[in-house]
């Protein structure tokens, strides 16, 4: 009996040692897994932080924007055929000149941006767009017609939804601009005539969760890198366009309530890409501008991450060819955290199982010792 009891104790002690190692291994593994998830959620590159992975919810993200104040064009008699050339040369302000027929018009710009990363006008069939074959004044300064102002759009950030958004039903970023004083044709004191050019750099996940939505009036064109994906040209009421990137990197888009359709544009997993947004308010009526990015890994400047006034997006408006650096660090995504969660669960179960086994083993050893003492 003594030999059997000795073997039980040897087995018990060996079991305790093994279980102790198992607990230590599982605990360390669990801690490292959680740390790995956290590190992935704050994935750092040499020059950028992937904001949607680690930005606090109380932060905002500032997008650098190029605004162009536009002077109102003089009215032309809409029904005087002899003035057709002058009429077609008009671009900004129509409502005060008697034109009331507002319509969405697609096909006003080419599919690809030009060498300066700007839209190429190809005209339209509706009156305000018929002669529009030169958008030079829209996104560059033209003496007497347009003037550049640097500014920002500040997006809110929800870390739980991995969502950035901006929303305004009274979007008048150039109120008070000296260039167009006297052009308040809407009668409400707002500067209605302006254009907007900005970009959002991101790293493609291709997890099927990346969605972009924009609602605006009037002309709004959205490009991914150099290719058109959302086309909402013309003088029109607030209109919604949206796009989604699938697991293959294919971009599907739609206007209003249409079904999403393949745009012919694709992005690569882990590659840097740019959403380029061009918007114009050409009529002295309402000015609405809403934008939402859900599931996107937006690149922001590392040096600005602690700025309480807002985080700066990694984009230089003076160099539209710039793509935010990617680095070699691991990118946080909903997909790889699922794997980490499974690992953490396994480690947790192993810790619990080891603890239960040790309790049973200790209880058995104590019972054996009690029985031996009774004898």
C-alpha cells in the first residue's frame, strides 16, 4: 500500500507541475494574444497610423480641403437664341436667372482624372451643363472667376462601428470670403457658389465591410484613385450615392435607391488607395453635404494623433499623387481579430480546465493521505 501511495504522490506532484506549466503557458499566451489584438488595433507604420483601428471615440479627423470661391455669372435671357454662346458659357448661379429645372445628370465628366488629378469635363445635355467642356475655374484659380481657400472638414469617429462621418444641412464653408462679396444671390446672406476638392487615403481590407456614402447638392463626383465610381453631376437637390468594396476588391456603386452595380474599378488588399471627392454648389438654393465611411482604415498622420483639436489625415492637397505610406506592420482587421479571439478562447478554456484538474487532483491526493492516516 505504501508503494501505491508513493506512486500516487509522485503522479500527483508531476501532474501539478505539468498543470502549472500549462496554466503559465495559457496565461502568457492569453496575455500575448490580447496584446497582439491591441497592437493590431493600433497598427503603426513609419509615418501613419491607421485611424479606424485605434483612434479614440472622442477624437475627430480633419480632412484638408481645397475650397474655391466662385463668382456668380451674369444672367442671360434663356430664350434669346442669339445669346446661346453666352448662355452655354455660364456655369455658376441659375436660380436667380429664371432657370428652375433641376436635374441629376450623369456623364458630364470623363471616367478618368487628368494628369493633375482633376475631373475632365465632357459636357451635358441639360441647360446648365450643355456648354460645360472646361472645368478650369472649378478646382484651380482663374482671375476674376475663382479663388482658392485652404480649409478642413472635420469628421466624427465612432470606434465601435468603425465609422467616420460628417453631416451638414447648411454647408456654407466660404461664408465671409472676401472674393465673392456682393454675390449673395440667395438673399439669405450665405455664400452659395463654391467648389470643394479633397481626398481620403485608406488601406484596403477587402473584408466586405468597407462602405462609403455621400449625399450632396449639386455636382458631386467621387473617384477611387483616378477612376470614377459615383457620378452625381448637374444642378440638383440633395442626392445620395454609395459604394461598397467586396472581398475581391471590386467596387460596386449606386445612386439613390438603385441596386449596387460593378463600376469596373478595383483595389488591392493591403494597398494604399485614395477616395477623391469633387463637389460644386452652383445654385443659390440649399446646400447639403453628408459623408460616411464605414469599415475603412483611414490613414492619419502619426505626429498628430495626440492633437486634442483633431487628427490630421495623411494627405497633402498640394501633392494629389501622394499616397499614405503603408509600412510593414500588421494591419488590424475584423477578420484577423476573429482568429485572435478564437485563440484567446482556447487559452481561457485551457486555463479553466487546468485549474479544475488541479483541484480534483489535490482533492484526490488529500483523500488518499486521509485514508492512509486512518489506517
